[in-house]
């Protein structure tokens, strides 16, 4: 497995993947049109990922209003992904990846120490909202992350860890 250490200023690794809800997504074709926000979740059954998805869903319009396209990466299989796409009315592309594919290409491996330290408090928040753990899918130790890619295909924001929307909005 490659240990790509992607950082701001690097070219975004290109991919062409069939999404669960928006046909084939080819990053190379999207670059140049608008900025791209690439969210790497873990899997839909993860309560913290559901918590972050709730936060993200509240800001989809704001992200689009800033002229960006949103793409969501998950380890979830088609059955579970489609249930969540329907439940949350997700209208941005949701694409599958294993830990050895896009997660590895974007340098997301084992959850960072910082992300691990936040698990307990974020889990508490998720439970308070009644978010339940669903099916376990993919690699349980997978680290989440977020990237913003500019019109030239350069990464202008990179973060390994749980979703932090203010950083994304600032980068846009």
C-alpha cells in the first residue's frame, strides 16, 4: 500500500470511478470547471460519520454557492450506500473505495492520533442525536479526511481527520 503524503500544493491524484448515484465520476474531466470538495468518510454505519454527514448536509448549498462541486467517498457497499443516499436525499456523487484505492492514493491510512482522541466526544454527540451504529463496512481503523482541489487540479486544502467544515468553506 502506498503511503502517499499528499499536501497542499500537490496535484490531486486523478480517478475514474462509478458512483452509487451519479454515473461515472472522472476527476480529470471535472478539474478546470470549478473547485472540488472531496470528503472521505469511513462508512455510513459509523455514527461519527453520520454526525459529520448531518453537518455536511446543512452546508451543501453554501458549498455550491461558493462555486464548488462536492464528492463523497465511502467504504460502504452499494446496498447501505443507497439506503443513506435515499434517507439523506444526497444529490452529490457518492463513490466507493477500499483502503487500498482512493484512501491510499490520497494518503489516508490509519486514523490519526488526533482523530482517535476525538472519537469519544464525537460519539457522545452522535448518541445524543440518536445516531445508531449500522453495519460495519470496510476497514474499521480507516482515517477520514477532506481535500479541496482548485481549477488547476492542485490541492489547496488538506486535512486528515474528522470533518471540519469551516476550513473547507475558508478554502473556497
